[in-house]
C-alpha cells in the first residue's frame, strides 16, 4: 500500500471510527436520564404524556415545575395555568443520578 492510500485510510478511520468509540465507550452501567413528549406546546388542561427513555435507571423522580411531582416511570400530567414549565426528570441507579430538563409551553 502506498503512503497516500495509507494516509487516506488513517484519515477516514479518525473521522468515523474514533468518534463513535468516544461516544459509545462510556461506562455501560451509568444511569442516563432522558424523556420525550409528543409535543412541546399544549393547551391548559390537556394531558401531557411523558415517555421515560432513561437508561439503567431503577427509580425516577419528576418535578413538573408547578408544585406537583411524581415517582411514576411514565407519568401523565396536566397544567392548570398557562406558562413555560421546566419539567425535570431525575433517574437513579445504585447511588448514581442523572438529570434531564425540558421546557413545556402551556397556552390558553
């Protein structure tokens, strides 16, 4: 193999192989908090379904930023006042904790 081909091969490996290893080489037992909702904006009183996508979590705790909390894995919640709410999920596993926050917009 000539030097030019070798250099190109090494360059391609550094672009594709190395970054994926950096992303995927973290400790597999670490808890990772994450959730989704169908939308980011809802009407007052409309039910919001929270889909917990956390990894390696044994327990979770939700703060809906309106005085209500939950320890259900996939809670549903409605907001009684318009505004912007920072919904926070804490995921736990054997003393390891991770947190994820998402803005939910509630309109009249």
